[in-house]
């Protein structure tokens, strides 16, 4: 039996997904892409999970890219399917109804950076290296990197990373707005879990509306986005959590949010 390329562990309401192909620096082959898609479907549908943390196994890599050994044998038609498989999975992550944090513990290259980009938040170890080296293989990023990186960091930064293929340090990635935080590698897990646990205390339906509004807003006109925001704002007033949140403020106590 082949070992699973993905490990799952629950810490309260925080689900940690760890890509586990350390001997291949967690490279994304077809089986790993499918396992990730299934794992995110499961996390989305599990009411006990409020936050997902995604990381890579071992001290060296988050994910060192799509699996080049597997890709090298693909026909053009198969390559397109492989790209679509990765894109569908990453879109699933991006459209998750609960926050997904990428804990970037080392190399995040090619498909690895693309995977981090579709997560909602990124915390990187100071030792991490991030880049899109596909051009050095005669390719372009095929899991959404050519689309998400310019939207996140602007065209200038995206073109520099895509055209040179040269990875940047975590600190430079922070300057470019690619990651949210850089922390010493020894503190990466504690800092990430602290953030995840904080989010797990937050109102799930409000977070879902925020994730939706920000995502939808990035893909439509400002007027459409504002209309969507108002609709979501109104909708949240039908939730017990919004009543609880406002009431708790007025009563000067800590709110207790459910998922309703
Ligand atoms: N696909 C498949 N296998 C990969 C891989 C990838 N993207 N990245 C690393 N590996 C494998 C290596 O082939 C090696 O396997 P082996 O021991 O069976 O030969 C193992 O992981 C360790 O990698 P190695 O290259 O020996 O480590 P290193 O420390 O010398 O270099 C990197 C680390 C990340 C700089 C280097 O592995 C690399 O450049 N990887 C490819 C990055 C890339 O181009 N990604 C985009 C793909 S679209």
C-alpha cells in the first residue's frame, strides 16, 4: 500500500493538514492534488472545524512545486488536465467557507507558492524561500500563479518572480505583500497555531461572509462588490452570533459564538 501523501490532525477546532512526501520535498503529484481536494471538501463540511492550517512535512520544504518527475512524462493534453486538476483544488481552497492559513515552513516553489497563494493567510518562517521557477523548466505557473500573484502583489512583483524564476527570501516576500508575517523558524508553529486558535474563537458565519465578500469583491466591479457587502451585512443580522456579539459588547462581556 502506498503511504498517504497527506496527514490530518485536529487540535480543537483547528485542523492541520500536512503534505507528507518529505523525500520529494512534498512535491505535488496527481495523488497529492486529489488528496488535498478531498481533505478540503471534508474540512468544509465538518462543523467541528473552524480553521485549517496547511503545511509541509519536514524541516526543509512547504512544497517544492509540482512533481517534475511526473510532469516530465505528460502529453500536452495530459498537462492541461494536470493544470486543471491543480487549479480546481486550489480554487476549492480559496473558496473555503472557513479561514485557511498556509504555514510556510521552507521552500514554497512553483506549485508550492501557488498553493500558499490560494490560502487566505500566509505565515512564513524566516528561512523560507518563495518563488515561481517554472520559467527555468521552460514552463509557466500552471496552478493559478500567473493569475493570483499579480492580483495579490501587483504586476511588477509578479512579473519579476515569474520571468526570473529566482526565489525570494521570506522578508522580501513580506515587503512585496506576498506573506502576512515572517517569524523565526523556531516560533513558526506556535505563532501559526496562536493565530488559528484566535480565529477559531471568532464568529464562523461572519468569517464566512468576510471570506466571501473579499473574494467576490476581487472578481467584480466596486459597485457589485459593495452591493454584495450590504447583502451579506443584512444577512448576518439574521444570525444568533451577530445578536450575541452586539449584546456581549453592550453588556461588557466576552461573546460566546456558536455556528448559527
Ligand atoms: N518535483 C519532484 N521532485 C522534487 C521536486 C519537484 N518539484 N523538488 C525536489 N524534488 C526531489 C528531488 O528530485 C530529490 O529527490 P531524489 O532524492 O529522489 O533525487 C529530493 O526532492 C530532494 O531534492 P534536492 O534537489 O536533492 O534538494 P536540494 O536541497 O538540493 O534542492 C530545491 C532543493 C528546492 C532547490 C530543489 O529541489 C529544486 O529546485 N526543486 C524544484 C523546484 C521547482 O522547479 N519547482 C517548480 C516545479 S513546477
